[in-house]
C-alpha cells in the first residue's frame, strides 16, 4: 500500500529542489510545462512582470518518489528549465533567494497538495542610486 503524499512531504521535496540544489526531472517539465509556455508568457506580459516561474511535483510511478520540475520565463520570452530556472532566479534575487524561497515554499506545497501549480510573477526593483 502506498502512502498518500502530504503537504508536509511536498514542502520537504520543494526545500530539497529549491534550497539544497536537488535534481529536477526534464520529463516532468515536458509533461507539465511545455504546452503551457505560451499561456505563461501571456500572463507575464499581461502582469508586466520581469520574470515568471512555476514549479510542480509528481509522484514517479517507478521510483515512488516525488519528482520536481520548474520553469522560469524572462521578459524576452526565453524559458529556463529546471536547474537553469533555479539558477536564473537565484541571480535575480541575489542574496535574498534563500529567505524569499523559505517564505514561499510552505504556500507552494499547499497549492501543489490541492492540485494547483504555483505560478509566481516577479518584478525586479532596481536599487536607488546614491
């Protein structure tokens, strides 16, 4: 008998993928995000965001473990996949990545548990020149 994945389990999976540089699965990206790219880009443009990212998890039927995939789209429409998306987000958020992601992960895990894919738009605020 397989155990049902809980929101707490998903939080741990997301922490591994987003905070501890865990491996992400390209096949899951293809399955979940490839067909959504145009829709995600339209959302980014409509909301006037600089970046938009989405993350998902899915229980692997073979291993029984939760796999993770991520996509980040920049204002030019370029899509970054999985580890490249995470690296691009780390670059955008610089020293604040760990703190922001630690705040977002509990909400992301709840959304995923409910069957929703968390999609987050980002506006980059440039520091004031002194």
